[in-house]
C-alpha cells in the first residue's frame, strides 16, 4: 500500500503574494500526489491557518480536495490541527464543510475516530479542546487487528523533544508511547520540517516556508510504501519561496554611508527580486542610527520580494547592567516574540518595521 502524507498547509496565512505562495504550494503538492496515484492521502492537520478562513480560501481548499477525492478517486483523510480547530465547543469547525465530499474523510470533533478505508484502518486524533481531552482520547487509540494495514494520524508535539515545538500557545504534546501500539505508519503534523522521528513515525513538514527558521529546509510531502515491516519512505520536494538569512553586518567603526553601501551590496548579491531576505545591522551607535538613510532602505526593499532589515544598538561600555532595557535588547525581545507568535490580519514584516520605528523614537 502506498500513501501520501502532508500537513501544515496553513491556507490563508500571509498577505497578498505570500498568501498566494502558500496556496500555490498546496496546489503543487496536490498535482504531484495525483500524478503518483497513491492508495490513500493523509493530511495531518492545519490545512487552514485560522478557524475562520475567508470564503476565497475555503473555495480554494474545496477545489483541491475535490480534485483528490471526486476527480482522482483517491481516498483522503484530513484532521484538524491547532490552527484550524475551534477553541470553544459552540464554534463550528471549518472542516465540517467537507464531510460529505466524495472520498474525503474529515476528523475534527475533538475525539478519537477509527474507520476503515478498504483493508486499511485509520486511527485519528485531531487537535482537542484541552490537553485533558487529548490524553483521554489518546488512551483509546488502538490498531484494528482485522485490518491489513494500520495508520495513526496525529497533530502535535512529540513530548520531550524541544525542537518540534512551534511556540504556539495552543500546541499539544503527544507521548511517544502511542507510537508503539502496533501501527504500520504514524503520520504527524505540526512541526514544519520533514523529520523522521522513529522508523515508522514521520513529520511531513509544511508545503511552504512559513518562517525564517525554515529557510534551510525543503518543503513537500511524503510517499510511504507499507510492506509489513519498516515503511519505505520518500520525500517529494516542491518548489517554495526562497528565504535568506544574511550574516549580520556590524556598524562598529563605520559611517552611516559605509553601512548603507555594505547593506546594498549584500542584498543585491542575493538577486533579491524573488526572495525573502532578512539582515541585521548590529553595534549601531545612536548617532549613526539617526544618520542612516531610511529612504534608501525603503527603496532597497522594493528590489526584493521581501526585505526585513533589523537594527541592534551598540551597548555603551559604561551602561548600567540593571538598566539594559536599551533599544538593542528591546529589539531582540520584540522580534523573538513576534517570530514565535501567529499574527493574523497584518503582514508581520510591516508590523515589525512599524513597531521598531516607534521603539527607536522612544529611545
């Protein structure tokens, strides 16, 4: 049996062209999956970026799911993740829209479900309302002894492994003991990078880069062949927007003009028109910062798909350690906070630029 496993599509995330990037990545994955003709498709959560996606995003998702289920006749299982699961019982789940689609099975009701698709048993636990409910539902998980193949589908953080945490307040932990109940394959969602957790346990990763932390990681989906022993796994890469983290540029001992020249050269060297680029200027004396040509930085940003220039102030040698709520430290604190949290309704780069501008003025 061959399955295709993907997750964390986050349809509806981003603004303008970035939103379209994310939609394009999902459509590319569906194209490749249909070409492979697997026996089963699994989406392990966070199909949508929010509980209430726009009508346009819902229509796009419906079109892609119809391509898989109705047109290609490939059975497809979709579970809800922490981003698209309602946080209150009385709020409807967007996945319910697809419950009557041909060959589409959706799991979203904050409880464990087991069902058969041919000779394969699917055990699925979506993101749950509370961690207590999740533990109760995971305790019920068991393979079907009558099925030829058993697959477990989950969305969350493998407990005790910090690198799989996405800094989402609603993320939930999954104890690895549930992987050892006799399943042929465990399809995980939540962590955005393709990862082998155990011989039969995988995160597929996301279908588009969603943060700078994913810059070095390929995006795509998993093809897994179940043969009775360890699954044969192949990762299929799909095209994703390039992200570049440039080395920090120090301003120490340089004039504002020299700093600008280095910044322009570093950015243009990357051929930035189709790339998301981030660069930090460090050790900036206050007087130098005030002399920077921000109008030229604004013009440089127009040359890139996206350019995020960050500023870190020089810490004075005689600064009071108890009073180090200076601009550089505050910059870092704010940026780390923003990087770790989902921001809806506004472009993160624009928010960061505006907020840091206010911080500089306050200083």
